[in-house]
C-alpha cells in the first residue's frame, strides 16, 4: 500500500520532475525496500477501511528529511503538535515552512 500511495502521489509531479529523474513507476518495490533499509520511518494515515496516506521521515543528524505521498500533508498535523510543544515559533512560520520546488523559483 505504501508503494501504491507514493506512486499515485508522484503522478501530480509528472512533467515537473525532470525526465532524467522520472521513472515509471516512479518508485519500484526495490527502491522502497532500499529506502526502508536506509532508516526511513513511514507513518500512515488510515480511514476505517484503508491506508490513505504515508509520510516517510529520515533522520540525518542535523536534519530530518520529510517525504510524503497521498494525503501525507495531513500527517504533518502530528508534527505541528510536536513543534508547538518543543519550539516557540509563530503559527505563520510553521504554515510557510514547507515549500514545494517550482521551476519559477529556480
């Protein structure tokens, strides 16, 4: 299910992701297994009947890489609660901290 959600979400970026970085499917089963082996922890969002979103977090010491698919942004609500507990920043800063790259900003 994680793989299906990641590949489905990647379709939104077809044509945005450079052709030399796009794969079809975007992520293979082997790549997912390798990423899990590289210490990416996946969190999931479920409805009563199915897994509907995933987010992967990879701790790299000074930074944590956040990777998400499906409705992964909804999973960030959990992180927002953690930020409020551990870090005093304005709500507007939290709201604008995640930016998707666009060719217009390169």
